């Protein structure tokens, strides 16, 4: 049953098939609540999607996806150079990023200026 509070999703999606477990990515040009696997034909409902920020160490290309993956780490290929990219889950922000490339913005401490006359 489709949960209308989840989705619909559109854009670049990285899906793990519920049937065969294959990982595949595609661009959903129309809004959708599900994805069909090209290997086994299983329909996977798109629920509780998390953001993925993939940055390739080999060629430097950056991609953003939404995914239904629930593991702590996974490996996916770069769309540009086909090299494998290891991804890990940031538990605090509940999104995936390239292993070793935590996109946490560092806060800069600013000193208060003391004016003397």
C-alpha cells in the first residue's frame, strides 16, 4: 500500500531492489512512488528516502541522489568514470556521503574586536 505522506519522488534516485538486492540509479522525470527493477521486474516502493552526496575521488564529479538503502555503508560507481565510490551514513544528519568526505561545515570562531581610543 502506498503511503501518501511519503513521496512522490522525482529526480536522481539510487534504489536497492527489494527482490534481487541489485543497486541501480536512474533519473525519474515524472513523480513516482515506486521503481521497477530491470533485472527481476520487482516493484520497489519508495519510502523513507535519504539524501546521498557522492563525490568521486578519481575524477572529482559530484552527484546528489535520494536512496532507499538502509545499510551503514555501501559502494556505488561514478557515472562519469565508472570507478567505485565508498559511501557511509552520517548518523547525525541521516544522509550518505563519500567515505572520508564528511560535508560538515566548520564553524569559524570570530574574535570580538576590542577598540582602543
